[in-house]
């Protein structure tokens, strides 16, 4: 059995800590409702103090991770459910101008800075988990389509597609069946690294005020709500911020080791 490198072990430990907090935290957390004075320092009753609304910071931290993971997972799933079939259809087009037209439209989306889009949407005052999921998925869609399309147009795929075409196989079985299975490996590896980008976008959106309601128990929302009181009650900002940093760092280390072991270079 191949031993894990120290970097891989560190990555898994860093990734497991916030994930375990997000999944198991609500089972042991107390009530996050306002029951004390705001911005109180740590005490026996509130080990991490209270936030600007008088809520227990420890309870908020323990219950605020599930929404982060859920929103990121749904946004990533939506992105690939739309992007993979679109990429396979583009790669299988006999009329190349249709493929080129699709790529040019996606290039326009790819050129838009994600933070700029979030700032514009935040200025509209709209909030909601659904809007946040769709926005994060749309911002990642062009890169996913390009990657999957590149894998579908690889020389090995082209040779097999030509052979199956000569054998009279139907178009859908060739491009959605065989080619779809061929690009599954690169797509799964890309999904691991893209999860970090989606987490970053969702955390940034919540920090900017676009996304979840201000009263929601969420790590990014907790940072945004208490940022102006960071010098009065720093734990209300530093603890959820540290969990987000550790989550992204651990995910990056795990994905980097997976890429190195598989020797996959994303398109």
C-alpha cells in the first residue's frame, strides 16, 4: 500500500477539520439566538464571546458550515450538469461554426471578473440562496465547457469517434455515451480544484451582502456582520475566517497531490 506524503496528510487533516465542524457541529451546538449583550468577550457561558447581535459565536461557528458546503456543492453540481452536456454537444458538432459561436459567447462570460459581477449584483440589493447558486455556477460554466470540450477533442477520442462513425453507431451513443465516459476522469479531477473556486465565490458573495440573509448562521455572513467590530470582538471574525482559510488550503493540497499522482494537466 502506497504511503501518503506529509503534504497529502497535512491536506487531509486541514480539509477534515472544517468539514467535520460543518457536519457534526450542529449536533453539539447550543442555541445561536440572541441571549446576551452584544460583542461580549469570551466567558464561561460563551467560550468565544458574542457577536454584534448578542448571539453565541461558538454556536454560530458550529452551525454555520453546512450552508457553505451545501451551497458550494449545489453550485458545482449545477455547473457540471449544464457544462458537460453542452461541451459534448459542441465537440460533436459537424458544423464547426456552431462550435465557434458557442465558444465566443462563453468567452464573453469568461472575460467577466467574478468579483465585479458579485459587486454589481450586491448593488441591486437582491439576496437568496438560489440566486447565489446560479451565479456561482454561471461564472464557472465557461471554464468547465472549455476543459471538457478539450478533452473530448483529444486525438484518442477523435480516432475512436471516426471508427465508431464508420461502423454506423448513432450520434448520441458516440458523443454522449463513449466520449462522455472518456472525459469523466479529467472532469472529476477538475471538479476537485474548482470546488475551491466556488467556495471562494460564495464566501465573497456573502461577505459583500449578496446571497444569504444577514441573520443567517453562516461563516461568511458571520465575518461580514462583525467586520466593523473586529478590534472589539476579534474572535467573531477570526474563527470563521480561519475555518474558511483552512478549508480552502486543505482542499488545494489534496487536489494538488491528486493531480501529481495522476499526472493530469488541466486544459
